[in-house]
């Protein structure tokens, strides 16, 4: 067994660059000896220290704290360190478990999105739904994406809990200054973006909703919404704005707009 290793050999062994090794030496954590040619030679003691550095860095411990431990270690300090490591690992496991649940939910929702019947209107009953709101209108997909990103940061540490909890409110035939009979059919005025969450301060009321799912670009939303309003009237009902545009699959999952899955909902009364 070799009794020393060059900086290149150590770098390959621990997947670490020479600059980091020199930095550890500067901090006094490593103490390689010099060979006859002046090159650094790392011993078994340095390898032991690098193993400790690697393990503690994986737990996000600072280099200063690692250096202090290595230089002043004792049985009692090692016991405290191991207790701290166990606590950090347990916290990391909780975070990973939440992430796993989040990924499973998103997978289930995407699989459901692929099975949703498209372009078919249905009447459903919805319970109260709490939500966070950014009450800002928008006109372009880029503006919408920015609002969605701001909303995502409000839930689950910035992770999106299933796309079918996020979307926009819009009304038909509105201009910037309000309702306008002269507005062309098939146009919509977006009034805000929402994120459904149990801790949200706003409430989407419970009631009967007309629902429709379509695939493709968002330009279809006002066209389908017009048809939903017409269908409601045929059934002797009144569509009560705003419409909900709920995203099941969007730019976060696919670059192909034809694969987008969007659900429209509107409260109906009568």
C-alpha cells in the first residue's frame, strides 16, 4: 500500500480540485509534506481528514467549523458532532420525504391529465377552495409565467404541488377600463393568478360549476369560455364570472404547446 499520494492522485480519489486542496491546507486542515522535488505528498492522515471533510460538507457544515473540529477534537466533541449529524440527517430525511410526496403528486396529476376527456362540458360540484392571489392582469404568456413563478414561491418552499392547483381568473369581453359591449367575441381579460392552498386567505365559493378541458395553446380559453356561457344559458343557468383557467400541464412539463392541458371552470346559478 502506498504511503503517500500526489495532489493529482488525491484529486481523482476524492473528486476534488487542486485549488480546494490548497485552500484546506491554508486553513490548516491538511498538512501534506513536501517531496524532494517540492511537490505536495499526502499521507494516510490527510486521507482521514479528507474523509471527514467530505462527510461534513455533505451536511452543509462550514469549512471553519470542520477545521475547528479536526484541530480540537475530543471524545466529547465527537459525541456532540455525531448527535448534530444525526439531527441534520433526520431533517434532511423529512425534506426528502416531502420532495418525494411532491414528485409523486405531480406524476399522478400528469398521468391524470393525459386521461382527461377533452372538449367535453360537464357540470360538477366543487367545495370551497382556498387560494393565494396575485391580483395583477396580464396579456402575454411571458407575463403569465412570471406571475406563476411568484405564486409558486408561496407554496411548499417554492415547489409546485401539482399543476392543477395553479391558474388564472379571467372575464369575457372586457377592456382595460371595464366591460365593453364593443369588445370582440372570443377575447378575455385576465384579472389575476391564483395558487390553491389550504392556508390561502381567499376563497373560491362552493357550488355548481361548468367544466371543460382542452389541449393546446391558451388562445383557446376565451373561445371555449364563450361556448360554456352559451351552454349554461341553454340549460337555463347563468355563468357567474370570473372563469377559472386551471393548468394541468404547461410549459414546465412540455415545450410542445399542443401537449398543454388546461381546464376551464365557471360557477353557474339558476
